[in-house]
């Protein structure tokens, strides 16, 4: 996974737009600058710090996600 993320970061640094499907939200702020959060429909899209918020996870999944205590900064 880390090797692939390294390649994606190189492509990003070259100015390429990259679309990745990734299901581990606990690593999202380490790997990505923006997210599109889907759960049967579009929940929210934008910068990672706007998406990885307890109120957005509650809206999307009707539960809090424990990793948000340490990820995303101010949860």
C-alpha cells in the first residue's frame, strides 16, 4: 500500500489528477487532500479536514468512528 501511495504522490506532484477508491478512512488524512464520501449517495465532498468530522460521519453512517479522536485534528 505504501509503495502505491508513493507512486500516486509522485503523479500528484507532476500535476496529474488522481482518483482513488479507498475504504480505510483512518488513513485518508495521511494519503489524500480531498475526499468524496459516498454511502448509497453523495454525502459530502471537499478537503479531508472538512470530511473527517464526527458530524459528517454521523450523517453518513449513523454512528461515530473511533479513529476520529486522533485523525483529522479537532475531533
